[in-house]
């Protein structure tokens, strides 16, 4: 018998290694999360923006909370201008309208000991993203929890 586990609890259980990622249920929101990361990898920010609802909210990894059109501007300026941004995603867990996953970035430590994007670096965990979808399959809320030492965007 499979016991349902809330998406948030399952995500943190995987991160802590309590049970393997293979046991995770990847629902609709995780499919959107995978489209999102594939578009970021291609630097296709029009596709990234198209995944969001018009009234979406995005808690960025650097702190500001963006709404609606501000989200598109963030991706098309801040993220698009980030040099050497190479990402991959792993450990997707969720069901239906919610999904959590890790975003790893190729990075090196700068002079201050902070990991920053670098194409010649190693993959480090940069953030954990949490997607919430509406009934139309659009992202209504994205919260990007940054790793303590990572600085994906300056």
C-alpha cells in the first residue's frame, strides 16, 4: 500500500536522503518544471515566460518578489545576461499542481568564497525551486530557495 505524502514533505525527505528520488511521484507540475529547465538550458526565455500565468508570483533566489510582466523582464534581462550559466535539474518530486526540484549550476568559487556561474566549474546545488500550477497548467507561483553559498545572479 502506498501512503500519500504531501509534496513539500516528500521533497525535503529526498533532499535529506530519507527515501530515494526514484520513489517520488512526478505529476503535471514536474512536467512543467522539466520544460522550464530545458528552456533555461537553451536560453529560450520566451518559452520560460510562456509557462507563467499572467498574474503569477515569483520569489526570486536573490530576494525580490516579482509579479506578472516583471517575471518576463527578469528572465529576459537578468537571467539572459548571466554569463556562463549552465544548469541541470534533478530530484523532481511532486504531484498534480505542485513540484519541487533541485537546480545545479556549473560554478567556481570567487575571491570571496561564493560559488558563481562558471562554464569551467563543477556542478553545485544553486537552488531548490517550488512550482505551483493553476487549473490551466500555468505557473501561478514559483519560489526559488537559494543554496546558502550560491549566487546564481548578481
